């Protein structure tokens, strides 16, 4: 995208189709010179041309191909204190598509250029009126499909998350300053800030970034169906449980360990909650190419699960249970949602424990014992996850996910360096990495390709 802020741009800013009122927007240094070729205000002095304050001016538009002038209100921002950070005008007139098209055409003949997608908001961003998170929110406010989405978009547009990130950025800059000032006096044993305070300030940063990182990792576009993956050792009873939940015999079940090779998936609907349930091969060492492929499938499905159900057979001995627990941990990705279910409980002497006892439930997919409780728990976990309102919009989450992860990693390394007294130089280096990631989240560091990607999803006129 070639970015030229010296061009004066114009576009229809109201939705397509007939309406009582339509809006044509103009922004750029020649706005006044261009608009005055078409517009005359009702006052004989044409005061709008000399004012320094934004104002609404009633008047009329004269277009070359129209025999009569059109009633029109001009909203004029004569300085850079406008949405785009440039001189800006809006012509509010009758919402007829041919009229609005004729107005933009005449404005182009008078020296403007047709704006590209999102170019007004792009200018707002480039002039520093809004940051990238707010720019993304503009589009989401327009396209919000429900109240929840609108609330998140409005809060992000209003700078809710931005102000917290700016505060964090300021804290990091100050902390780096304190640490690096001390480096110059290291021989004289002058300490600008105590190690305890450094640790506390890093922890504050970790807690904000880690909650945003979790938020963004779990954020999905509207209509996303969550994925629940059954995992565990061979013969743990995964496929039996899968078939019970599916209500039909979809997966092959045998007493031979390693029966499931490909993964099997089905969509389950319960109490207005819909999710995808996936049965995978048991976790084990592979001995041939087929097993290797099954393990790859299993690993891919587990890694992308929103919720992992770890199936552990009640028939395992205590030491086998401990080994099974380390396999579960090996299978989980960091911060992944998981709960363990003790399967085949009819094969063991153990008595059933009630669900309130934690996230470990005993069931038998053969007799049906505990399966109702299990389903209820599953649904309530999915509902909780679905209702947790994210602070970041899905589009921003996707863009910022990697930056948040790297920022968190750098902050955690800085915290560890601090507690192990590895030196201020190392801490400061990590904090600088975190700071760079924050800057790209806020859009202080960007590439033209990134801007192109974000603003190409906007409509023209916004
Ligand atoms: N008694 C009893 N047997 C069960 C139960 N669940 C599964 N089984 C039996 O355990 C064996 C293995 O069950 P599967 O469902 O195939 O186990 P899996 O975890 O899918 O096994 P792999 O596909 O090999 O990883 C079969 O013979 C099942 O009939 C249960 O709740 N009670
Ligand atoms: Mg199976």
C-alpha cells in the first residue's frame, strides 16, 4: 500500500442504499479548497472558510450535472483536531446513491482522490489519533453481530486496553531507566532501585501480560466451534466414551490396545452448547510407520484442543497411575485446559467420588455410571469458557498473540534473572524485548504489509 498523506481523499461514508441522509467524507490538506468549489453556506460571509473551530454549516451544493443546487449541511474540522488528524469535512445531504456518487465524482474533479478501504481510519492511526488496537476496534464496532461483541469493541475503541498497555509501557521504560542508570555506577556501589522493588514491578507486568496472553490464546472468531479431545493411554476406554457421548457406534472398539489409528470426530449438541468431540489414538511409543502416523495425528489433535479430556483407567495400579500422570503432563501444552476422568470404574473396587471433589470424575462408559455427571461438568466448563468475555477483540488477539507470548516469556525471564540476582544488565535486556513487543501490539512498530492486512478488511469511507 502506497501511503500518501498529502493527497486529499473522499468517499461515501454512509451505508449503501437509499436513506433519509447520506454522508460524503473528505480528508486532507486541500479539503477546504476542494469543498468550496461545490459548497456555499447560507451565511453571506461564508464564515466557515475562516473559522478555526469545528462547526456545522447549513448551505447548498452545486454539482455540474444538476440543474438545481442541493440542500446540504457541511461539518467542517478546519484544523488537525479531527478524526483523521487532518483538515476534514463531511457533507450531509439526501441519501440517494446517484446523488452521493455525483458528489464524490465532483469532489474528485475538484482535486480529491477516491479513498481506499479504511483509509480515513488509517490516517487517524498514522497521525497518532488512535492506536492500532483502536483502529481494529473501529471495524469491529461496525460489524458487531451481538451485544457482547459490541461491548468489547466499544471498550477497545474507547482505549480501555490501550490505557493499561500505555501505563505498562511507561512503567517498563521507567524501570529500564532506573536499572540502566545504576549500571553506570556499578563500581561505586550506588543502587538506584532495590532488587525487591524491581521484582515487584516485573511481577505487576507479568500479571497483566499473562492475563492478556491467556485471553488472546483462547479468543476465537464468532461462530467458532470448540474442540474437545479425548486422550490417554491405549485401552483407557476413549473410544467407548466417545461412542457413548455421540450416541452411536462411530469409533471402533476392541480389547486390543492401539485400536484407534486415525482420529474420529463428531459434533455434539447439549443444552444449547455445541462442540466438536475428537477421539484419538492412545499415547504410546511408536514401532512402525502406521503407529508413527497415528501418534502424529494424536499429537496434532491434542495440541489444538480447547479442552483435553484425559482418560485414565481405574484398573491401573498406583504406580501405573503415577506413570499415567506424567504422560498426561507430557501431552499437555502450557496453560491448556484439561480434566482427568477415571474410566472403566466398574472394573475397579474403588467407590465413586462425587463431582464436587474436583476435576477428577469416575465413570463407566459401559454401565453408564457417572456419565451424566461427566457430561454436566463438560458442558459447564465449555459454557464458562464461552462466557468469559475477552478484553481483546478476536482480530486483535490473532495479531497480538505471538507478541504477547514473547513479551510474557521475556518478562518471566527477567523475573527469574531478578530472583537469581543475575544482574541488572540481563534484566534490562529482557525488559527491552518485552517493551518492543508491547510497541508492536500498540502499533508503534509496524510494517506496511501489516497495515495493508488490517485496513484491507475495512469498507471504503471508514
Ligand atoms: N468394563 C469396562 N470395559 C470398558 C469400559 N470402557 C472401555 N472398556 C473396554 O476396554 C477396551 C478398550 O476400550 P476402547 O474404548 O477401545 O479404548 P481406547 O482407549 O479407545 O483404546 P485405543 O483405541 O487402543 O487407544 C474394550 O474392550 C472396551 O470394551 C468400561 O467403562 N468398563
Ligand atoms: Mg480407541
